[in-house]
């Protein structure tokens, strides 16, 4: 795992427990506060490169791990990870860091961010959907859901995807993983299986959030990498921006994680968008 490069690790205590966070502070006068929410199987570290770049551009930038993700508070039941509960967590985080904030949700994080914005738009200055779409479809990630249920909580997602390496580790055999791979293994071990199953169910919901987002009146940016073909069709994302009267951007050279694949271009895009909606 590489260093955080200027983003400090901290915790935020909300009603359900502690959420871990990264925080990057601008050296001069702040142009606004931003809250970044990670996606499916993600954590705050997904934004570790982007946060310092946003701080350099004058924004007080925060990223959290949602409940059940990585080293944030974990709860035992799938019902503990309902979309309304995840959205409520974001409201509490905003109250702690000081709002209204510019809210960004990456992939599944965009689904949570949209729900939070719809439930209480006054807490937010703007909404950015990064590689995230307006709704899901039946059977989405059904195979993965079945694998997780079949494992019965006995195996994490990394172990399911890397059975030979997981077996070797369980036998105490030496296994060499580079720091990034080891971080992903440790994050997977710490991530709640109940959270993953709940997220899959949320991602399969066919309800289109676009009309409710339009009713909030919030400025919206929809952006994705030019090679992003993983989570939602690009045409859906473009249509969402058009229907919301929002800004639409394609980040060259990036795929589903522009925050890691094209961080400087992503930071420039966000800073420009946020600066136009600071008051």
C-alpha cells in the first residue's frame, strides 16, 4: 500500500460507530469542503491520490470508508446496510466536518450519495456522480451474491477470487504479495460480507433516481473515464447529465477509477466545477 501523500488518516464518530477517513487541508484559504464516498468493495484509500490534489486546488477534502468497508465500523446483518442508513451516515458526517459540502460518489458510492442528496439537499452544495449511473437492473451481480452466500461468511471476496493463494496463506506457506496487493487482501478481510450483499441488492434496484435528483435543484456533474465499461453504460451516464441539466465530462485515458488512473485531470475537473458552485 502506497502512502497517503498529504492526506492524513482520522476517524469520525457517528451514531453507528466510527468511520475511518482521510483528510487533506489546503495551505491557504479554503474554497469549500468536499466529501468523497467510495464504491463497491472500496474504502477511503481509493481517493488517497486525489485528496492532496484537491487540497492543492484550495479545497478541504475528505474521504470516508462507509460502514462495513475496510476498517470502518462493521455490523452483522444485511439489514444494517440499507440505502437509507448509508445516506444517513453521510448526513452525520457532513454535520461533523461542516456543511454544506460538495458531495462526490464513486460508482456504488454515487448511488449512496444520490440518496443522501435527495433526502436532504440542504446539506450539499453540489453532487458529482463519478462512474455511477441512475439505476440498476435485475440480477445484477447475482453470481457474486450467490458466491458470498455459499461461503457463509467463511471466506472474504479476495480469498474467493484467489483460492490458491488463500489456501497457501491458511497453511502458513510463504506467499509474496506486493504492498498494493497485500492492502487489497487486508481490506477484503476487513470488509463486511453483509455489507457486500446489501450493496449488491441496492445496485440491482431498478428505481431511477434522476427525477428525485432533479427536484433537489442541486448542481450535478456526471463524469467517467473514456474506457469505463464496467459498472454502467456510458450512454446512461450521459443521459442522466442531460436530464438533470448538469455538466457531463469524459476523462481521457481513464477507465472506472479516474480518481486513481487520471487524478490530476479529475482534480482539475472537480475544482473547476466546485468553484462555479461555491455559494
